[in-house]
């Protein structure tokens, strides 16, 4: 490697070993000619700016936005189709698991009522149509059910991307699937005396059904989806927060 | 509750916001690497789709636009390799300058002026190494990884590119 190349790499601060860098620094101190050449290299490379690159045109940006939206819709549809393929067996199994879980937890709580004191952070329930406002923490919802519900709500948040689909059939299938699963959890909640939680799950239904309005514009759908996403997030936070506030005294 | 590992992936809306603020920079970087507006458009689009598919890997330590920018650089390299394999020569050989059709040359000159002319003097390898080092400020070893080679050939391509550009840019300045 010649001096010109060494000086170039020295200017970039990259590509020289520690010993090479030290040696070059020492030489620059001792050799005025080399120092002058380095000054010239610095000036030359520092001034080596290419003219500004071209800007993206509006047509390019529109093409990228469209491609992104198409990819998102396609992936949501793929996800929905995957669910649909396994729906009969999957939903039957889910229903059986949720109901069995509910019965089992109900029996466990009945047995343990006298030996456990479960204290929850108490918040007064409010009468409201806002699903997120319905989780108040005043009910003794079993932790296992809360965890399963939290998982379901997280999955639902992911599935919301499918509501951006222009295809009303795809949206209908997705909404029906979410409502069906909500109802399964509502049954399990009611079996455990958690009426408030059951009501919360049913309260999502009108918001979900609103996304199926035939005259809904893309903007309307986005607003509904954001509303659902927000309320699911708030509900999740409250459920997980309540679980962590639960104190079980033996 | 929110840590980097549990951060929510960026949303569709955040991606659209990133396009609004990052599109010019991504396209400029991809154009400099590919030397071709059409390939640069493809590279940006590939980068966006890849970024969306990998959005759960976004750690949130940098801005979303910056993360997509890095992906766009790699997409641009992949696009060049895919579309012009014959011009992707071994780095230790002296490659011929990029050959363009007369129509491409006229379009470049009309649309991109000095930049198009200057970059057209470089081979694909020289242009990629120069852009990644001098403009994008990658480490030499990172460039080598991206190009699936070692640091030595990257240095050689960079020195060749610098030599050509310094002469070319000086002469361009003289023309004005």
C-alpha cells in the first residue's frame, strides 16, 4: 500500500491496524512533506462531495405506498385463510379448552374459597359503552382465565391489520371469527361469575360490526381499526395490571 | 413495562410516516448505489416490503427511517447483483467502466447532470464501495460483509473509485 492510500485510510479513520495508525501519526509529526501531502488529501477528499442525488417523485412515493399497503393486505388475507383452513377443528378445540378451563377453575375456586383470601385492587365499576372502561378489577377473575384472555386480546390486536382489507368478505370472516372467540371467553367468564368481564367482551361487538358497514370508507375503516386497537390495548393493560395487583394470602 | 425486546412493532401508519420523511434520502442512496433510477425505485420498494416483514426485529434504538435506510442499502446491492450480474466482477480485477446505452446516457445527463456523469465512470463495484464508505460512512469490514468479500478488495475498489472521481470532479468543476 502506498502513502497516498495510507493517508486516505488515515483520513477515513478506518482500515488501518493500531500499529499502522501509530506509525503514520509519528511519521506525520516528523516528516513535513508527508504532513503537507496529508493536508492536501484531507482537502481533496473533504471536497469530494457529489452533486445532490435526485429526489423521489410523487409517482414513486405513491407506488411505494401502494406496494406496502398491498403487502399488508395480502399478509392479513394469508393469515385469515390460514385460520379459516383450520377453523372447524381449531375453534372446536378452543371452545372445549375454554369451557373445560372455566369449569375446572370454577371448581377450584369453590374448593378454595374458605382457605384463600384473594384481595384485588378495587376500582368502582362504571356503566359505560366503552369496552376499555369495563375492566375494573373488582371481580375475582381466575388468573389462568386472565392470562388466556390476555393472549386472545394480543392475538386480536395482530389480526386487526386484516380490517384494512378492501374485500368485505374477508373483513366479515375476520370479524365473525373475533366475535366468536370473544363469546367463548364470555361464556367462560360468566361460568366463573365474572359478569363484568363477560360484558366487556360483548361490548367489543358493536365496534367490530361497525367495520362491516358497506359505505365505510378507507378512512372510516382506519379510524375504527385504530379505535379497536386502542381499546384492546387499554383493556390488556388493565387486565395485566390487575393480575399484578392481586395479592393472594395463604 | 415497555423495553426494547417487548417494544410493539411499527404500525402501517408509522411506515407511511417514514415514507413521507425518508423517501428522498432512501431513493438518493439507492440511486447512487445502483446508478439507475429504475433499479433504485425497485430497491426502495424491496426495502419497504422487507422492513415490513421484519418489523418485529426493529428494536427502536434508531429511527424507523434510519432502520429502513440500512435495509435499502442492502436491497440496492442485491438489485444490482440480480439485474447486472455480468457487471459484478471480482474486486481484485480492474473492471471496465459501466457501459450504458446511448439512451441511458442521455437520460442520465438530462435528469441527473453531474452526478449521473460522475457515477457512470465507475464500475458497479467501485460505485458501491465508494458510496458505502464515503457517503454512507460504513466501516470497511461492514462493506466487505455486505459484498460477501474481504476488506482488501474493498480497499482496492475504493482507491480506484476515488482516483477516477477526483479526476472527474475536478474536470467537471473546470467545465463550469
